[in-house]
């Protein structure tokens, strides 16, 4: 069965890729091993920047029914804290809902959706064959952290230090309008979160960067209970986060990678939805139009990824993070810049760096 573009994985990156390719006139096959709606472990945070990308693809209403979250509270590893209005509102939308809305948009755009578990791909030079069953001019691997497409290209999983693990569940809360992130010095970098859905529940979770040794579910839940007291989540699931500090090549021949399969997880915050829909849309456009995907990705995200990598490097020192949080508390422009760096495609500027440096001499009380 022949297609112009085959997209493997129908999550945010894959659906965005399918929509972009369809809009460019391609015949698109969209494959996923799961049926929709389906649950996906995630923090469920949808930043405004991700919504903007989707609206640019003609997809509207992905956050309908879920109230805007206007504030962010961030607690530093040494006790510094800031709570301010977000520069642009965010939403918390369960992936069971969000992903199905994107899949429906892809099908409405013209993609042919099939439930199929991909086991092999073969680039034959002028066509790519998937499981000796489907053929496409280009294949886009958007099949997540355990990407089959990535492995087929010979790229290993991220090594320790560039891979995080997290658990998440849903718990009752009185919080209705504030995203909460609490960092900790223990096994730094690590943090817990509470993202309210607006219905009396919140997505709560805890994650940290892996350093080689496995982490148990019991340990992760214990850390969550320490940082978010009273959180007793249901539906707890775990997932890996391949950080963007270790990325494979974005393409080889007629095969492209997008989203988590390309290790596009913000190392500063763990955010991945914005990266997913943006890289997916660029991959879909490139696959349908014959443009250079690597060039498009570099032009759109290259400078930001360099800055986020720098942020991850300097934040290896918890005191730097406390200084940044304290600077954000005293200067709204610094807060906005940090949010844009962590949730979108923002970069550092001299003002922000100067404010952080000026705070490095301050001392802050310790937290767990």
C-alpha cells in the first residue's frame, strides 16, 4: 500500500506531522499501536506556545472545557520561591482527551489512521517499507521515547544523565488556578508538580534525572508525598523523558524523527508537548514538500536548544536555580524570560543573566 508519507505514532508529534503533510497535499498514513482515546503518562500541561503551533495548522479547540491556568508557583531547591502570573495562560488537559482531539483533526485533514504495531522499517533508497506491508516516500518516526524508528536507524536510547523518569497520577485538590512546581536538592535535579484540571482534581507527579541505578515506584511516590504533602494519586503511571541535551540526528535518508523520538524534552522543565507539535509540523511540511527538515528544525529551534542546554548545564548547581528563582520573584521580566525558556522557545538575555548573577551571593533556607 503506497503513501507519500507514513507517520509512525499518533501522539502530538505524529498527529501534527500528519496534519501538516495533509495540508501540503500529501497522501498520509498514520499508524499507532493503540486505539484512541487512550491514556498517556504525562504532566498534561499544555503551554500557550503549543496551542499557537496547532492553530497555525488550522487546529482549534484542543483545550476546550479545561479552564485557563494563569499563575505559576515555583519553589527552588534551597527554599527560594516565586508565584506570578504567567505571560500567557496554560491549560491542563489529560492526554486521553488532548491526543484524541489531535488524532481526529489529523483524520479530518485527510490522514488514513490505522491501528498497527510497527516492528521494522527499511529505506530502499526511493521508498521506505514498513513491515513489508506499507510503502511511503518518507517515514516520520514520532513513536515516543522507546521509538522503533529510532532504533532502526541505529540510534541508542539516551544515556544516564540525559534521561529522566517520572510518575504521575490524579489527586483531589483545592487548587484551581495555579501550576505548582517544587524542586528538591535530594538527587538533584528533581522536582514534583501539581497541575490542576479545574474540576477539583490535579495531575500530580514527581521526576528526576537517571544516574544509572533504577528507581522504584515506591521511592518515587515517597518523594512526591514529601514535596506535595497530602497528594495520594490514583492511576499512577511512569514514563521516561529523553532530554534534548542528547539528540540523535533528526533525519537519515527518507526517515525523519520528531518529538520524544528525537529526544525533544526540555532539560530545564521536562516539557515536551510544544516541542512535539512544532517538530511534528516541521517534519510533515518537509516530508510533503521535499524541504530540508534538519535546516527547518535548526532555523526554528536551534538557538533556543543551545540556550536550554546551557540552562541545564548551569542548573547543575542548585544554588544557581535558587538565585534564578529569587531573581524572578523580584523582577517580572526575569520570570517571563524563564517561563519562555522552559515552556516555549525562549532564550536567555543579558538582563536575566545579570539578575541571576547578582543573586548568587544570597543564602536561602534548605528544603527537603
